[in-house]
């Protein structure tokens, strides 16, 4: 699977995007490992990296097989409470795991940082930047391929993150967890994109908090904001859940968050539509966030296989658009072996006492 | 985790049930490994056991941590096409994997066989029984702890399976994939249960094809059928999907099968209700089938922790009933840190263009 | 419209049914006049007959035009509280109104009585029968064409009603407001039907409390109960609301009763299906109860127009199956001018925060 | 009910609005009379006025009793095909009927005109205005109290209508059948309002095509458009159906239009919310259009009874907020005798195979 020259010979993230290639991101770690029994909802901390490394390795492997070109390090978010060196050990181990699996395929390692509670509490730029710097030190030592500043609710903090990260001299991507209404200070998606690019991000977009179609609406606004002269690659990593009803805060405000989201889970066919629409919009870095299971990532890679010219490894275990049912003994199941069937299916919830939409808590 | 005396000192399945203990089964292999990228929908064959043993080992580990007391071997179903020795190698490897993981906790290994296409084609008792016998030979050689005849649509074939399996002298459980309307020949659940017990099954029940509440309706009818003097332990391993709308054939006839079932997926809270109701009904072997992820198995173990006196290992990564949200910064999320909240939640599908129920294809 | 010989020349109810003719009943008075502003929900008393006779006359006319062959008198139900003569005046006026409108078309007048609160309170046969007798005296004086004992929850009281009514020597129909689970004492639909026929009813069936498809399920059970030798004509007058979720008590136990039932209202196409299925089942007296508006009655008459050989008067203001849209300027509305379109339409509720089904209060 | 001085002493429409009084409009004629059997869907022509005047008189009476202060004439819309004098006779008769019923209470007579197919075909101002003039001539002769130009998709044509109508010297109201996206030429609601006021309308707003909450969104935009100096009274007459899913063209594009709209029908409680929100927004002329039955109009009058100081006549047959259930024998129905119950009810559709929302046809 790996090119002959080994990992060092891999093309970098910007080289790929500048070539017009599609970069397939990876998917959900926190929620997926919560369901597998290794991460605690509410805390969402990644000690599993040292406690149960096989569980993390296995999930990385599944995303790699599904077609991911990026292994994001499963690292602690910055926190001044993490003063002990423990989190540094975890983060270093996370980098090693990501590198190990990336080496088995055509994937890069990305070191990720996200918003801090410090920002919310005191908005002290120096202190917040110091937290980012400490995380960056580990990524520098472990020589990740590029950096992602992700899951920021405030453009201001995201800009600080980009300013810290860019100092390493590696490509920086920046994604915010905002919807079409913009960030928590009322900065619109277009303005956010402009700020991030001006701060030094080469790739901008959104991740988490909002479902596939809502995330693409936000991307349209970001793209429009950048139209006036600024150059950046576009990136989207939406939830694997449908959230047409969520407010400005996204899915965390929905009553189903985080342990009743099942009926909102996207099908693989939903994700193929998402990948196609993202592509049409000009987004070339396409992945997922919470709720994106390996088969959702595979759906991106399969939808865009015609453009890319190849299929992901895990497609050898997948009959695209149900084609593997075409020999089924039951004729009504054979009838499902076609794209039109699955594209038009409106799947029932099996829950007649439940509504279709919820009122967000705020 | 393992008792001091090692695996050999473990209590057998019947000893546990006769003591009145709850035995927690395991969950979904085929559908779960399909989503992880290792099993092909339509074929549903378990070569992954030899191709990617780590993926199977990891899933066994997740179920063990979630509280499973049984590791079912992930083995090929019988087929006269499997004449080459390949399937025997796979099945032997599957037994080894199950035994390896079972040894890390308080779990037994169960060898499972299921219905044959041979039965459907010619109903030749001798040929069908020979297929069962060949599978049994591997289980005998690998010294599994007990045997499960599962996923039978016809009581007659299930009886044949029990007759073959019991010859090994190990306990035999038998579950059918039927709903309240009975088997495909019109044999009622009560009659099926009687036939299976008379044939030699010590444990009877249902698995797969129907969701939690439908499966429990069938169990009530089985229990009623056995009321007249016959003794057997009861076992249920339902789908992890809600299927109030499916007909006699179960979920395979629903238009969403198998790649659009997402909105039907049970929450952990749904499964706690299922575990409680199964327990009240007198069922003591409680597990799951397709769609049962590790966290669903953990939900069974947590719901019945008061009766059993202990929690499953994975509960150290779980705040039961959302208790881990009680320190959340947002008050409306803290308000979710209580049983009443999740018990009463009616989760929305986020899909206003989709119905609640589907018409089965037959 | 009226045959040359005038009302006296009309065929009687039994003559029609014995000829194999379809008799179209009428629809909802209480709920319809409540919405028009003339009847108070909760009390449901018909003083409107004397207070606003035009409102009642108009509704009778609408049902007549829609195709009803029966004008049911809009009369007070029996109550020992109604000792003053007021109710007798109302009931006499109601008979006159029904007769007046019936005279304008091919309709008969039916005097209706229903269950008493006296039965619930003391179950004193003599007192209950006396109440029925007092109502019957008015009907006798006003010379109604036949009698209907309707809306009985208990077969025992319905039998008493039939016993009183048959003494007049006119045909007696008897319908109960029960579902497939039978009456409030646990008497099955089949047994109820047998009791009513043995008591002297020439026509038996169900009315009110349950929606179209549920009412037909009950009719199947009644028909099966009568299969063993007893002869009776079958009659169904279901709700105009869908109630798949209601329990034994019917729609009054649903949380939407009586002022939130709107989203459950049947379309005209639903009623055409109901009429067709009732006809196939052998039911020949087909009408409606609460929620049946004039256009629902017309839908019965239109669906069965091929069998009957004529259309109801109001069909001159109706393009059957949307045929009147076939000249619409918008092509997508012209596309609705066909039976297939409306038969297959699954109408949305426009209410994504509402569920599909409710839990009954008991 | 009528003030001592007789109809001539009634306050005019502007006098009422300038006093800050609430004017309750009337409701649905076309769809309501279609269901009663007197108007043909698709044609929607009001010959019933001469064919079955009692049916029209009765509906006017119901709205009057429900609290309407306006009787809109049930008149033909303009059409060059209506060259024969027939439509003039119908329109004159319609004026007489409206006047007759208005005389029985505190209601005014409004002559209404709406958009023409002529506009769509050739946009010839002179010809279109001539059509309006011919209708106006009848209204002048019959001395209606004020005029309404309603159901216009294009601001341009609505302006022409206002220009014709104002020549009579009576107050002119103008409502468009547009949603928040504006008219069919892309003129925004705010701009439409400005044009109508500048043309001479004293009252502006929306009617038909969109449900209660959507119509109020449009009203907000109209109000905002008028904020810059222009003075006008606001008026809303929404559908009695929920249409959150309809596109720019409104409910006619929904697949349920016009004969499958039942599940979308508003409850009386929905309309109380609508009346309250309209009032809060500053709208003082509040009525309804298609789907508004008499009890919906009553709901407006009851919701605003505290502000107005009186209840509509039909409230003597209504226990507001279910208060008439407070003596019911069943405790769970007594529990429905309170505002909180009905305000919070989320009524089920009873249709689990139907979605919540539809895709409009365009």
C-alpha cells in the first residue's frame, strides 16, 4: 500500500491540495471510543492512548483502510490543569501511534490542538498561547507532518492558535466548530475564514458540532468570504449526525447529546451525498468528526473514487451501493443492489413515539 | 480480572444459570465488523479471523470489557460449498481467538452453529446433520465450553442441530430467529421452545431478526409454551435496532436492511429497559445480535449490576445514566446527569422527510 | 331527486340490504357542530336542534347531498337527569328536522339511542330500559323508519337496548363502540355480535371510538363470530380519525382527544380505501361517526358508485380523484389529476416536533 | 348583539384600527365549502352563492358567531372569460348575503378582489385595471364598507388593484399571498408593503398560501419595511395549515395540496398562539384564509378577549382551554381541563408511515 520510497517520500498536504487531489480526513475518536468502552463521556480525555493502545491503533487502522490520508493524533486538549507531565507522555504516545499506522499506508500525521477553557475564563492571550506552545513542542519533537487548529468557537482564539502553530514552519489547517450563524461573538463564517487565512492558515473550514448539510452551508459562506482575493484550501469535517434543528451552539445543545444521538446517525449514502456536494463546492480536504465511523470515511473515498482513480483498501469488503446483494436468494433483497435504491431510500426510525426534530435547550 | 484458579476454575454456563446468576452474552460481529471494514455485507463471511485477527481480537476484548460472560466463536456457518478445508482453518482460528480473550476475564467460549441453505434446498436430514457434525468436530477439538444452535427459522432444523450438538456432552443452548408469529412453517414460539427442550437444549430463546421489545414478546410466548412442566433456562439476544414494523421475516424484509438501519439503532437507555424487562420475565442469559455494539452490552451489565453485585470493567469509562455530566460548565447539560432525563428522552431522528415506520417488502 | 311516489314509497332499510344494496350512513354531528360553534365539547348536548335549527338542517343537507341514505336524529342520549320535558321537545324537533331533510332525497330517518350513565352507576336493568323506552316513545310518535342502538361499551347494555327497541316492530340496528379487544367486560367482538343478533338486531356492527382500519378489524371479528349460522347485516361507522395507537377505550383516551385531533383527520382518499375494504368484507351499511365530514361521506358514495350505478348529488362539485385539476396552469398540479397520485400520497403533518403516535392515557 | 343604532351606526374599519381595537377577520370559504360539497376544487368558483345561498349564509353566520368583524363577499375573482353577466349576478348576490349576516352582529362588509390570470398572460395594465373596475362597480352599487385587494403574488398587480379600488373613496386593505422570500418577481415583503402603502392602501399584510408561523415571519419583514416613516395598519390572514416546508410558491406546491392537507390542519391552540404573536407584533386585523374553520376564528377572538373586553357569541358553546372537561367522569380527561395541557400538547398524526415534512414540487 505504501509507496516504494517509504513514508518520507509521501507528498505533503499542501502538495496534494495544490495538485487538486482530494485528501480524505479521518473520523470520530472520542465518541467512537466511548462506545467501544475506552473514553468517558463528559471528560472526553484520551488516556486510552497509553492505557489501551491497541484500541487506538485498531481505530487508526480502520480509518486508514477506509481511505483516510490523515491520521490525527489522539491528543489531550490544552488545559492549565494538565501541569503534570502525564499529558505530555500521552500526547507523545499518541504521535507515535499515529505515525506507526500512517506508515502502513498513504497517510500523513497531523498534530491537532483545540480551544481552551483558559480562553473562556480569562481571555489572556499570553497564557492561552503558552498552552498551545506546550502542545506544539511535543508535535515538533515528534515531527508531525502538519498541524490542525480545530474545534474553535471563537475566531479570536483560533487566530491565536494559528499564530502559534505557524511558527513551526509546517502547514497549518484551521477549522472552527461553527454553523452558518457564525462564531460565539457574532463573527460570520466568511469573516472567520478571512481572519484565519490572514493569520497564516493555508487550509480553513469547519469541523464538528453540525451535521453534514449544515456544515456545507457554513462552508459556502466561508468560501464566499474568501472570494475577495484571499487564497486558501477548503476543509470540512462534519458530524456524522443530522442536526437540521440545532441552534447556534450546535449539537451539544440538542437534548439527545451525547447519549441519545443514535437516530440521527448518517447512513453511508448520506455521506456519499455530503462528499459529492463538498467536492462540487470546491472543498478538497473532506473528513468527519464525532459520529463518523470508519464506514463513513470509506463512503467519502468511494464516492470520489472516480475523480481520484482508486478505491480505498476497505472497499474489498464492500459492495458499493449494495452491489454485493445481487446474488441474494430473496428477490426483494436483490432489488436493493443498485445505487438508485439507496439514494432514494428514506429510512424509517422505527420510533413512532418520537418526533423528527428537537428544540435545542438554548 | 480472572479468578485465581484460572480459566479451568470458571463456573460452567449451567452452573451459573442454576445458581440464578445473570449471564451476559456478547453482541454483534457481522454488522459491527462490516462497519469497521472487515466483513462484506451480503456475503457475511468471517475470513477476517485469519486475515485481520487483531480486528476480531479487539472486538472480543471490547465485549469482554463491556461485561460479556460469553465469547461466541466467529465461525463460518455450515455450507456444503465449504468443502475445502479453508473454513475449518478459519473456524479453528476463531476458537483460538475466542479462548484467548475469554482467558482475560470471566467468560466462557461458546461454539455456535446456525441454519443451512442445505435445509432450505432439500431438507435432507442426514446431509444437514452431517454439516452440523463437521462444524462440531472443530468445536470438540478446540474444547469450547458450551454450544449454541442459533439463527434458525425452522424449528425442525433447529431440532436437528440440537440433536447433533448434544452428542458432545456439553450444554446446548438453542435460539431461533423468529418473532411472535412463530417459525416459517407456522410453528408457534411456545411449540418451538417445547421441541427444542425435548430435543435436548438446556437453554432456549431467540436471537436476531427482531428488535428488543419484539424479541421479548416472543420470549413471553416461549415461556408460556414451556409452562406445562418442561424445564429450561431462557435466553434472548435481540437486534440492536427497533423493528416494530417488521413482518414475519424480521428486519431483513425492511427496506432499510442492511445499510440504512442507522435511525433504528437502540440507545444505551433502550437496552437498559430491555435488560430489565428480560430479567423480570425470568430470562437470565441476556445478550444481543446484529447492531449490538459494546456499549449496548455494557448497558445490560450496568442495568443488572445491582442484582449481580458488580460492574463491568468498561464502566470505569462510563458515567452511568450520564452522571459524568454533573460538572459540565453548561447548566442545561448538567441537567442531563440523571436517570430520569435519559429514561424519558424521546430522541428525534433529525430526519423530517422520513417516516417513523416502513412497510416490509413482504 | 326523490322518487315519484314520495317518501312513503322509499324502500326500507332491510329491503335495501336484502337486495344487496349499499346503504350509505351519515357522519359526524357532535364534533362537526362543535367546530361550527353550536355544541359544547364535554357536554355534547344537542340543544342546537331548537336553538339554531338552520345549523342542524344545513348539516343534514350536506350529508344528504354527499350521498347519505340515512338521516340519524340528532337527539339527546338518555339520562335520568333529563327529567324535565325539555329533552323530549328537543328530540321531537330533531326527528322533524331529520324527516324534513330526508324528504328531499333517498334517505330514511333513523332514531338513535346510546349508552346511559345509569348503566355505569347501578346496572339496574329496569331503570336503564325505562330510559330507553322514554326515548323510544318519541321515535314512535314521530314514526322514524328504523332504530339504531349505538355507542355501547358493554354488550349487556346494548342487548337491553335492542330488547326495548324491537318492541316497536321496526328494524333495529345495533353498533358498539368497541375495538378488536372487545367490550369493557371482556366480551369479544364475535360474542358481542352474536348476543346482539340473538337479542333481535337485524343489523350489527361498530361505530365511533376507533379509526377506519381499526374498526374494520373489529368488523372482521364480528363477522367471524356470526359465521356459525346466525344471519345479520353488517354496519360500520368509524371515526374520521386515524387511531392505530389507541388502547381498549378508543380515542377518548388519546391525549389529543377532543381538541387536538386535527393531524389524525382522514383524507377523502383514506375513506375511499375504508369504503372499499368494508365492501369487500361484506359490510353494506357504511357510514361514519365523529370526524366524518360531508366530504368523507361523499368519498364512500364515490368509491362505491360503480357498484351502485349512480353518484351522489354533491359529486357535481367534485372532480373524483382530483380530475378537476387536469386543466391547471401549473404542470405539477395537473400531475395530481389522477387516482394513482392520491392513492399513494403519504401526506406530511407539517409538524416535525410532533410524534406519529401517542401513548393513551390508560 | 348589534348596537342600538343599527348597522349604520357601526364604526368603520379605520376608526376601529385607529382606536387600537382588534379587528377579527373571517376564515375559509373555498376550502370549507368544498368539504361541505358546494365548491369544486380546481375551479374554485362561487356559484353556490346563487345555487345554495343557505350554505353560504350558514357559513357567514358561523364566522359571525365565532367573532368575525368582517364579512368578506364570496365573489368571483376577475376573469376576462366571465364576460357574461352571470358573475355580476353572483357577486351582487354575494354582497347581499354578506350584508344580511353582517347586520346580525358587529361586522362590516368587505368587497374583495384578487389577482387575475390576465396579469400573468399579458401584463397589460389597462386591461387588468378594467377587470378590477368591473368588480368594483358591483361593490360600489352594493355599498360595501371597505375593500380588500388580496391574494396577489406580484406587487405590481397589487398596486394596480389598490389604485383602482381607492378611487371609490372607501378604505382599502391590501394583502399579498407571499412568504418571507417575497413576491414572484423578487420584491421583498418590506418593499411590497411600501409599494402598497404608497399606492394608497391603509392596511397591508399577507393572506393565504403560508401557515400561521410563516405568515408572521413575513409580517415582521413587512413591518420592518414600513419602519422608515410610512404609516399603515397591519393585517394577517394565514392558512389554517402548517407549512414550514413550503417553498416560495406556498402550499399549492406541496404534494398534499389541495386534497391531502388534513394532517397539517391547525388546532385551536395553534391559532391562539398565532393570534397572540400577531398581536404582539402590532398586527390588529387578524383573520384567516384557506383552512380557517369557524372554531379557528373563535380561537382568535378568545385569545384576545382580555384585550378586547368581550367574548364572541360562539364562546357560549365553548369551554375555553378545555374548561368544560372539568367535570368529566374520567380523571385523565378532567386533567385536560387546563390551558397548560393544551398549550404543551404535541399532537400525533396517527400516521407512522408518513413523514413530517414534504418536498415541494418546485
